[in-house]
C-alpha cells in the first residue's frame, strides 16, 4: 500500500485517494489500496489483446479499467486505452468478421422484422459523442464491501459512435405499438444451456423517451466497433449508464413492461446496503454530474503546474468546473477547453496553479446547465454504484 | 486499370475517378490509374508499423495515403489509418522514448530560451481539432505530370491536438521582437553532412498572425504524438496546409523575413506549369474550401442508400454541403451531422438517395461561412497542389 511505482513509458501514475510523492529525481506514487501493483490478471484477454496493457488495470478478463492518467486530453478516449466491462463472455471473433451480416430483430413495431447491419446502413446515419460509464465506476472509493470490481475513475470513456438512429428504424417499420413504454435491448452473448435465460442474459429496458437519441452503432471512434466494445452492433443510449448500451445487440423490442431478466428486475438498482434488489428501486439509467482531475501536476518541481481533468453532466451539458487544491476549502473556476462534442460528451478543464513545496489535496467539482452541482460525497448503496463525491475523487499530492 | 478488387475486411473500396461496379453478389471496384493494386512499397516502414496496412496506399516509406473509404465517420481520423507524409526520414525512436526531455529553442522573443517539453507542459494547455492536409492532396486528379506522390483524397485527416498555445510561450518569454513578421518553425530531422542545410531542411514560415491559434502539441487524439506524426513535439497551425505543421520541431523563431530554406523560398509555391518556384508566388498557407464523398453507397442492391463524406472550409467553418448524383447537373443539400469540433475541423455530411439500376456520378460541393463555394475544377499548377474541384473528386457508380 505504500509501495512506490516508478514513472514508466508515457503514463504519469497518480494514486487515487493515496499520496503522490513528487521529488527532485522523478515521480513516484504509492499504490492506493484499490489498485494492485500487479494486476489481478497478467495478460489481456484475447478479444482485447490489441489494447495498451500499460494503460489498463486488469481485474478480470471481462473487467479492465483505464488508469486515471491514461485517459489523455483529446476529448475522445482512444480505443486502445478504453475500459472494458463485459457481463458475459463476448461472442467469438466470427461475429465481427462480416459485420454487415449480423442480424437484429426489431419487435414491438407495426411491422416487426429482422434486419442485417447492412440493411440498417441503408436506413439512416448519424454520429454522436457519448460517455460510456460503468454503473460501478468509483466502487473502490466506498468503504463498505460490495461485489464487483473496485473501479476507481477509469470505468468511463468518451467515444464517437456512428450508426442508424433508432427512431429512423422505427419509422421504417411503421412506428412503435401503442402499448410501448420501454425500449428493451438484448445482447447476443451465448448462454449455456443449463442456465436459465433470465438469470444471466444481458437485457436492459430504458424508458421509451430514450429512443429519441439512441443509435444502433456500427462504428466507434471512426473504426468498426471492436468486439471488445460490442461490435458488430451496439445499442448506444446517450447519457445512460454503460449497462444500457447493450453490446452485440440481437433484439430491440418496444415493450409495455421492463425486461424480466435479473439484470433488470433486481440488478443495477440503487438500494440501501444489505437490502435485496427490487423493481421499485431506482434503475441505473441516466448518469449524474461528475468530474475528476486526471493530471494534478505535470512535473516534479515546485512552481506553476497545469491541473486538468474531465467533467460531464450526464444528460445535461456541463457548464462550469471549479478546482480546489486544499481539499475543498477554497475553489477556483477552471477553464473549459477543447472541442465541445455535444451534451453527452465530457469536457476537458484546466487550471494553472502555482505550487510551493507542501501537501495538496486536489479535486474538482462540476456544475451542469440545470444548476446541478457535483455532490461532496456519495452515500453508500448496496452495490456501490457510481461514486461521484469530490471528496474521495481527490488526489493527494506532496510537492517537495 | 480495369482489374477488380474484392471487398475485403472492413473496407469498402471505391474507385477514385474510376467506375465502381455494384452487382448482386458483392462489391467490386476497378482500380483507378493512380491507385496501384499492389502498393509501390510492400511493407509499412518501421516507424509506422503499428498502422493498419489495409487502410493505407503505400507510395514510399515516407508517403502513405488513407484509402478514401477508410477514413471512417467518427469526425476524428483514427491514428492507425491517418496518412503520413514526411519530407525527410524521421528521427530515431529515441526521440519519443522520453518526450518530456525533447528541447525546442524559442527565438525572436524578448527572452530567448531553450525549453523542454516538460517545461512547456507547465506553461499552458489547450486542445484544438484541425485538419492536416498535404499540399499535394489530390495531385492524382490532375492530367499533367508533376513530381510527388499521386495522392487522391487521403493525404488528409482530422485530428485533436493538445499542447501549449504558442502565444502563452511567447508571453512567458516577454513577447515577440518588434521586427517579427513571421513565425518560422524548424524540424529536428537529421541532415547529412554533405548536404547544404537550406537545400533539404524542413523549415517553414507562416504569417505572424497564425501564431494566435497555433499550439506546440505533445498529444494527438489523446495519445502522445507518435513519431510518425511529428512526436514528441509538433507545431500545429490550424487551417494551414500540412507542411506548415512542422514535425519534431526544434526551433521556433519570430523573424522579420521568411526562412531561406528551399522548402520556403521556392518550394510549396503555386505557379504555372513549367515555371520555377519563387518567393513572389503564393505559398501553401491557408487551406481552401473542399469536400468529397467517402462512401457513395452502402450496399450492393438498388434502393435507398446513404451518401456521405467530409467537408471543410480551411480557416472558415463549413456551412453547407450539396450532393449531386448526376455529375453536377442537379444538387441536393446534404445534412451535416455529428459533433462540431470547431472551425478547423471537418464536418460529416450525409444524404439519403434512392438509386435505381443505372450509372451515377456522385460528388459533393461545400460552401463555407464566408460564402466561398468549392470550385468546379482546379486549374493546373506546376506541382499539382491541392486539387479541390468537385468534378474529379466525383465517384462513378454503376448500380445493377
């Protein structure tokens, strides 16, 4: 826990909730409890072997987190550092060998049909930038034990998706049935025969209104969607937590009721610690306002530094970011920089600061266009979903 | 020249100025004269061996073009398909091993200094999206013989750069000297001893005003700038042709006169065919309004298709794109889609069209915010720079 990691390659490592010691001879950081120095999994899984291993914290073959400092400042998160969280094993590589042949059933419309990706490409096209964030991003900042990977900041990325607007597909098929209240998407992962479908299937319902901005995407950051990210076809629901962005989507149904899959009925529900999941608890749908510093310092000496990070408002644009170098006692407004990719993307922020030798607790606080301010702390919840408090998202830095 | 290439992997190949035959069994396209089916160079050069070879036309080890259909629709061109045009061999890999140690001399300011990239990172930070386009992009569309690679559409890409604004560096060093009229950047490539410096050195001057938007960039698309794209440090001059975006930048000088390097004095000048280059001819500085279709069709049958491509205004935002499927006799306004990354980035456009069996000449025409309209054809010039005519940027398609 107090071991030091030397700066390596291009990544300036920062402790999360830990202490970064910045000395004259280089940059050393201790490993926060939630980050194992040796990754839990030695190798990248086959389906993600093209990723940059130095940028990823590897919990399991299905859960790989982007290191806090590896997110870059290009607004769009590069594919080779983008996090992965799969609920089931992905389909085989054959699924992406001929992407246009992949089929998706559309149900709950006037004229239900099975369409190939090739056919979808003829119906319409749009491009949208969205943050994909795992519901459990930040789990490692909670004190209580909760199942799932102890994600810190890096189960989130901002991607540009191209596909057909779901509303165009619906229009092509005569509109949704009158009773429809939800859009339910089903993943194409293989389910072992001995397992009950609803127990494990990745099937998520979102309110019908979410359809307005949703796209069935075949491209991510200008490349065909990789298998690791749900290719050949992924349901993208801008502003909604990652789980609703169903990978390998095989079926989209406009339904009167929510899915009966466990992942919908009891999973991904915000509930008091110790309580069981149930349909009357809030579902992990829309994301909330959040920000964090990614690089608190740029060098190993005292003087001027540039503090920067990412901020977003969930389904609202982010309007303002404040930064504190004293753990939230005083704040200064940061400058929002770089291209604005739209309300569902994150913004970069930067604040120059003059740092003398000493200890600093650097953190950030975002405000969205509706006046929602990032919370100071996040109350415990059973599954430890979405820690967004600026208190523990802070980074402690010692400049010497 | 009439050989057919089968559709392979993810890339739908289109002939450029040639004829694409679209049949019931798949997509076949003839190879336009300027595209060799076998690339002139079999292998990617070492410094670019991480690129996607199927996305690139390889002329020489220093000139690799992005295939027209491989550009993607994510606005930001992925690094692994981004074109390369180097005037000299890049420095060795050692240059990017420790990017923060790279040094750049700043001259023509009140307090001239040599700064490391590590020091630059403390001075300031901004992120900007720009198109990088080689002056010779489109050379292959001209009829006359001209030296240089016969680029078609793919010596261009749109990237997001992060670095320090040049104006912040200048301010830090007390401002530019009074006499300064140009910003002159010098590349760090090695020059053989027996060669006269000015004969080959990559040194470019741009008007001083260009400094306002320029950045010294250490990051491209969220990754440290790769050696192939000018890392560890590149001068980025938004809206200006690629040559002015000097790679491996070693020196930035604010000068009274333009550089005496051949590349400035006589090179990159627009001049009548047969005439020698001279300083009184227009230099390849600001880019002009341009667009092209990247995917004229999405499938191999008649019916509705989505025609899409990219459009930009050089230093002005693009405001409108029209598409013609009859070689410019009639036009229909396309929809501009996707995130707007700012005035120096390109925009995506899309137009749905109903195509019956028959022959089509599909092209696009962009208009910028100042009312400048993409030209119908580009007059020959000695070095065959910047073909931007919508006539030859068209793609002929036969739907059967």
